C-alpha cells in the first residue's frame, strides 16, 4: 500500500482512500484531503516529520502519523 508518508518529494499523487477513524479522519477531510483529490508533495523534513504538501491550491503540513493514513496512487 502506497501512502502519502512514503511518497517522494516532488511527486503528485491522487488520494485513493482515507484510513483512520472518527475525529482524526474528519480533521484530515476538513483540511481538503478527500478521495480523488490531487496532492503535490513539496517538502519532507530531514527526519520525515512533517510532510509539506499542496492541496487544492494551498500549502499544508502533515504529521507523519497523519500522512500514513492517506492511501495514494
């Protein structure tokens, strides 16, 4: 399974599925990350946390833990 966490810097991927439950899943969806949306990985911090992405025209930083819940293709 390919997740946003292990997507290389500079890649554009499409969200396939959101894992996780309840409040965490809702928060990710509220940030604009929903099934079918394109996500561009801008930067990954030296230790991998956080991951900086562009989604729906704005910049967003995600924790590794949250990025791992986002399945992409």
